C-alpha cells in the first residue's frame, strides 16, 4: 500500500527530461543496430566459409581413404 506522499509523487508529471532528444537517441540506437547487423553478417560469412572449407577437407580425406581401400582390394 502506498503512502499519501508516494501517491502524490505518482500523480505528478515528470520534471526531468532525458539529456538527449528522442530523435538523437533513436539515431544512436539505429547506428548501433546497424553496426551490430554488419558485424553479424561478417561473422556469418566467416563461419560459413570455415564450415565449407572443413567439409571440403573431410570430403577429400574420405575420398583418399576410399581410394586407398579400393587399391588394397584390387591387390588382394
């Protein structure tokens, strides 16, 4: 339960305003979001390239192992 003083405070309009105008704050937020999105795209591209390289290496290793087994079977 609120005291009469607390209720009085809640009924008053705020007297403090943000230091930055809302438009400027929104621009700052937009810039930060754009920066985050750009960094995320770079990370995604880098990760995709690393995964693709790893998959290609694993395929090459599997092909080499298959070829070696095939040669062994030919000799036998």
